């Protein structure tokens, strides 16, 4: 699963969830946007916030709400639970389970 921040309609950066059925990883991918634009778009979307230039905190409930209705994998919910448990095991899940810490990558071709 990828949350990407790319320049959207009217050149205003927007955050969107893509690769919804691939729960083997969860990352934030940035297109050609500044760190400030990325932070604003992520917060405006309700999907999370930037922690620093290499890391973001994604809101687990908002991420699931944005992705699950568009998922096509029949076992998506089980895959989601497994992804959250991996994040917990890697110490990337907040103590209250509300957010998942993810790496920031470049959105190639975005």
C-alpha cells in the first residue's frame, strides 16, 4: 500500500492511497513536492503527518477507511491485520495502535 503525495488538479498537491491490495509494505511516496507541501497535503487529507524528511506517521483508521472500500483482494482484511501486526513487531505502530510509522520514498514517475 502506498500513500502518495503528488501535484493534483490545479497544481495543488494531494494525498491519495494507491496499490491498495499490496499490503506487503506501507510507504509514503512523494512526487515533485516540497516537504512543506507534502506535510500540508498529508494533514489536509487526514491520512497522517510528516515526522521528518524520511518518516511519516499515517493514521491507521483513516488509511483503512480510505483503502478498504476500494480493495479487491478477497482476504484484504486479514492482510491488513497482518500488516498492522508486522508494524507492531517492527516497533512502527504507536502504543495506542492509532498510527503507523512509514518510510518516505520518491514517487517515481509522479
